[in-house]
């Protein structure tokens, strides 16, 4: 009986550490996707590519675009940048807390581990953020009479000449969607690795 108990405890401990490694990997994937550009645009008359880059906290543009393009293409409210960085920080803190927290929440007849809830909320919110980035980007592009994805013609602010712009999703966008999905899956399967003590 004692051997069986010790074996079960060892297996449970191993499961906890395996899940922690998986969660840390998922969090690292989220961080990587956060710093990888989600969208880009190239202006035909300018040398090179990626004259505009969208990241979770806003759109970066080269000086020539900033000086001559419609600000509706890239400008964001001043509160947006600190809000997004605060969101990112809260997400990472929630994932870190979920590694060690053991509290359970009572939802009627069900008891849900708080750690599971935190992981699910981070994953789902990140997926929502990625989808909203596309929606907002498409809306802002429409305000500037251009296309968020594909070719469009924009007007030079100084000369009034028409210039071709091509917008496209970059790898970071798909990485971010995948990272959110991975965290959701990890939240759903947490119970397979981390056994809750019997009440």
C-alpha cells in the first residue's frame, strides 16, 4: 500500500513538472509571437519592403511614410501603447502564477482550479486580441481608402499623386493565433497532468 502511494505521488509530481515545462514553452511561444510583426505593407515607390509594420502595440512606419501618408493608416490613440503593454504584463504574470497556485473556485456544483482558469483566460484573450488586430487594421485601412490586405492605391499627402501599396499578414500573426490556441489547449488538458487533492 505504501509503495503504491509513493508511486502515485511520484507520478503526480512528474506530471506537474511536465505540465510546467509545457506551459513555459507555451508562454515563450506567446512572447515570441508578441515581438514578431503581425502585418506589413510595402509602398511601390520606396526601396525595400515592410515600410509599415504592425505589432501588438501599434504600427511602426518609416519616416517617409509618416511624413507623407494619411495618419489614419497608422496612428493610434496615445493610451493604446501602455494599455497593450499592461495587458501583456498581466498575461505573463497570470501564467507565472498558474505554475504554483493551487486554489480552486466553486462554480455552482463544479470546482475549477484557478490555475486552469487563468491559463484559459490568457489563451482566449490572446486569440481575441489577434482577431481584433485584424478587424481594427481593416477598419483603419478603410478610413484611409485603402485595403488592409492586398493591393490598393493611396494618395501622397504632399503631391496628391497616387501610390500603390500592398498589405499582407506576416508570420507573427499566425504565430500569435497558434500561441493563443496552444494556451487554450494547455488549460483544457491541465487536469491530465496536475491532479487535484481530494477534498
